């Protein structure tokens, strides 16, 4: 089974990697801090401030910022004051809308292909990951486990382009879910649904796996929408870009 990368800005890197590509290192560290809400939406991120924060060279940070702008994680509409892009309810709607189109289909394809015993064991193991709502480290570990679960199943779809698109959407979902998980513990919900999905894929029941995935995504979207609309500090989140219709 191929090991899937974990997003962790604090993970140590070999000395050769540090020397080899400082721009990539800067990109990964800043990106992870945005996705795990350590650089919250709307915060200013000048080249100088990031250079000081991470102890990196200006050229590396400049290169990272250009890539983050291309990903839509940095807003440079005001060249004098780039900011972390706002997190909006429209973002939630758009990202979850795409996930609902793609991820259930990936689960169907994975069910047709089947899982090895080691893959099924790994999926069940990471489904047991839990967190406490007030713990940043536990939330981060939980989100990485949730991401690994989705990407392992996407990797079994047999469609490399589908897998790449789901990977991008999963990364963007990290920042969204970090907010949603901050108000309550939903470890049991995710564990139960994920274990049911593994059972369905192992049984080659693609329709069942896809339906369970849709239920899981619909709940996650509602969870995030509730969290965003009840945040006490609305300055961190731009709610002006549309409201979500909550599932009935």
C-alpha cells in the first residue's frame, strides 16, 4: 500500500531536503498553517512578516506566496497588504458540491476494484481516530486521518485525474472542517460512517458505499455551516458570499 502524505507544518525534514528546496519548504509550511487555521482568514501576511515567522529567506517566501495566490489561499487584490483569503459560505457550498459529485463515485469505483486486507485494516484503524474540540493538535491529527481515509479510497478508483482532484478538494476542506470541529466532538459519527463505508467497499457494494459517503458529506457541510454562522468573531470569516441551505 502506498503511504499517503500527511500535512504537518511541524514535521521535521531531512537536512538535504531543507537545503534542496527552500521555496517548497516555505510553501508547505505556510500552506499547512493556513489550512490548519494557524494563519486565520483575513490575517495580513507580508513577505517580511512570514520571513520572520518561519525563519526563511525572502526569496523562498516570495515564491511560496505566488503559489498560494494561485491556489486561492492568499488574496492579493490589495498588493500593499496581501491577506489569507477569507473563508466564506460560498466556499463551503462550492467545495462540498464538488466533493458530492466526485467522492461517492470514487467510492463506487473502489468497491468495484476491491481492497486488500491491509488496506481495509488501515482504513478501519484510522477511522478510530478521536479528538477533543479544544485541542489543536488532536483536531489536526483527526483531520489528517480523515484526509488519509478519503485519499486511500480515491487511490483505489483507478482514475489518476479523479484522485488528483479529490486530493486538492480534501486539502481545501481541512480549513473548513477545522472551524466546524471546534465547537463539538463528532468523532463517533465519523467513525461509524467510515466503518460502514469500509464494509460496503469490502463487500463490493458500490451503491451502498456511495450513499453512505453522500450522507457523511451532507452532515459535514451542515456542521461547518452551523459553525460559521455562529462564530463570535465574524471578522475572521466573511459571511457575505451566500448562505447555505441546510439539509432538512
